[in-house]
C-alpha cells in the first residue's frame, strides 16, 4: 500500500472486542494484573499504554522502522538518542541544525563527557574528513532548517558505518510522507511531531524510530527509565492529526509551488530558498531521497529592517515559531527558532539576519499570494 492509504488504514484497536474504528484514549496509569506475579500485556502507562502502542506501531510502519517510540516533545526524543552514548563518545553533527538541538548538544558536552563537533558544510566529503574513531553518532537534518540545504543520507550513512558509528536523521522537515531516511541507510530517525506530523498546532510530541530491534531495546529502556513519554490524550490527538498528513502536505506543497512562482517575480525578494531550487545537483539528490519539497520556503529581502516590515505587514501568515501546521505562519529564524544557536556556530552555518521563513498552510493559494503581495508592497 502507498503512504496515503497506510495513513488511514491501520490496526486502530488491536484486540478490542468492540472493534471501534477510532483508537480509544486509555486514560489509565496502571492495569490490573491477573496475579501477584503475572504481568499482562500492559502494566503501567510509562512502560506502555495501548493508545501509545497503536501510534508507535503506525509510526514504525510509516518510517519503515523496526520500532518507534513517542516522547513528550521533539527535544525529549533527541535527548533519548544522546543517551545511547557513553562518556568519552562523540557526536559529529551537521552545523545546520534546529536551534534547540544545538543548545541541547552544547549543554550535553558541558556535563556528560560526550564531545560534540560540527561539520560546517553539507557535502559528504566534509563528513569523511571530520569523522574520528571516538565518533559514535552522526547527526543531520535534511533539508536543513531554515536554509533548505540537502545532505546525502546514503553517503553520510556509509561514512558513519565504516567508522562504526550510527546515523541519526532529524526528519521533521519532510515527515515520513515525503522522506524515509531509514530506507537510505540511516539507523535512527527523530521527529518533532509538533510540526507536520500532528499538523494542527495542538500537540507537542516527539518520535524516535529505529532500524533494528537491538537499538530499539536500548531506546525502550531509556524511554521507560527516564519517563519522557507522550500522554494517552496527546497520542490520540497525534493519531487523529496524522490521518490527514498526506492530504495536508499535498495541498501545502501545491500552494508552496504557486507561491514560489509568485515570489520569483518580486523585486523585493532578493533570494529564495526551497529544496533543490538553486542548484540542479542538490535538486537531483533531494529527488532521489524524498518525494517532494515540503511546505517551507525561505527568502531574503536584503535587510533585517525590510524583512521585519514584510513579516509584520502579513495578515494571513501568523508570526509564530514552528512550521508544518494547517494554517500558514512566518518567522525570522535568526531571532526566533535559531536564536539559541551559539555564536561560534552562527558563523559556520551562515544564517542571514534578514532571512524570513514561510510555512505554507492549506488555505486558498490566491488568498496567500494576495497577502504576500500586499505585505511586499510595504517593503
Ligand atoms: C521543532 C523542532 C525540533 C524540536 O521539537 P520540539 O517538539 O519543539 O521539542 C527538533 N528538530 C526540528 C527540525 C524542529 O523543527
């Protein structure tokens, strides 16, 4: 079955004798045991909950994973992945990362004895040059947020594996509907489901999906041991939102294409960023590992002041952090989502202060273009 079908056809209530078609919310912390010594399928909701189990199985299916785990946020999911390393180990990370991930890695390197080094370029050879025997985990995003650079997942996976390291890909920008890094050699995928996966700006959630059951057992023991699980109610919202992932992203992407065509004609727009837009080679690379460009467009106006005027003049695009929701939003990453990137990394990842990031929603494209047009006139 193709992804659009799998998004709505899955076992929603395994074993339920009433056979409901929507997954019930099991708002229970604990489960009665048949005897003092015999545990049932579920015993305690931190360790496992039926609503979460349905969601995790569905996510594993969509990512082509052996196992998936749902956490209370994207950063809780990333934190769990870092727990796979011991003191003395090293993370080799792309410099083009979500601001909160950089902040987490900086803290981690200060208290845990785990070193973090960054690769300031997106080509595979730079990863080959930088990897060391102590590297246990290579960590990337592709397309990168917010500049939408593309990194070769299979190429970096090969380098990681030759060195005995794991590759983790943050797949938030694409979601499993558009990209499945595990099928290109990655070992771990993380998601901030807060973005496109849940898609309605009403649930904060994270996902870890793994390619093999041995890593899965480790992640399970970290999740159960540290406890940052997703609540049953949030699992329900996530499941409900995810059913429309395909139809939402199809519409968001077709809106994004129309908006790109419009923005290309605007003299106030000095530079446009969209996966593969400015370079055929990376466009081909993206096409070989993903099924679309997604809903995020970035642009530059030439000055921070002009960008601010543009952003504040928009009416349908809400000024807000995050992306991937049904409603369009806009942000200035250097001052918002990426404000927490340490100055040393800023110079490496070259985030322009006039950068504007649009997250295109499911509205009517003409209305969105009308809004962009009136706001650009004020620049
Ligand atoms: C938002 C985001 C995160 C963090 O997720 P939260 O759910 O906010 O904790 C991680 N990676 C990327 C790419 C993100 O956009």
